[in-house]
């Protein structure tokens, strides 16, 4: 059984149906804050999150090299379909309340989604330094509470 299915089966022991696994860079302040913001916006609790550096992330993305895996955020849906970078952003937005319209717009303009993602990614270090320590601590608490169960 693929690891992603295993993550969903363990996570699905809760009453809500989990729709996706968001994989983020745990060494990036901005990435952690944005992943936590997605979880906060996910009022139905359908998303789970994992750091890209984890063994679970390697199992969730078995055909992706370490350098490729760490190059961008990823999303794996419950059927095992994988997306990365701007495409992952589009698919995550589609699951969030109020996100369907922006996701549809980004899906129609994938180059724009990718360019926007790459612009933010290229500046994530500088942007992450703007985050207050308290906000980052709050993000880390949210992330630890929404990882797939072991």
C-alpha cells in the first residue's frame, strides 16, 4: 500500500474526511506560517501537513528525489495525485473556504500561478524574517496539531 494511502487511512480514523496532504519546508519561516494559515482556513479539517524533511514526506513522495522534493511545496490528494509549486497552491486553495474562485483563476493561468509561487519562493527568506516570533510559534503549534497520526 502506498505511504500516502497509509497516511489517509490513519488520519481518516477521525470523523472528518481528509482530502489532502500539504508538504512544506520546515526550515523556512514563511513556509511554516503559510502552511499553518492554510490549516487555519481549512475549517472542515480536511488538510494534513508534513515537513518535507520528514521520513513520512519521503514515503509520501517516493518517486521524487530529495533535492526535487525540497525545491517547492507539494500536495498529495487522497487518491495519491501529486502536485508541486504553483499547481499545489492552486489545488490547496480549491479546498479552502472562499478558495474555489481564486483556484479556478489560477488553474486557467498556470504560468501566472507558477510565476507568483516562484517570486514568493525566491524571497521567502526575507519575507520570513518579517514574521514575529509569536506568530511563528502559533504557526508551529497549529502544524504540530494537524500532522497525520503516527
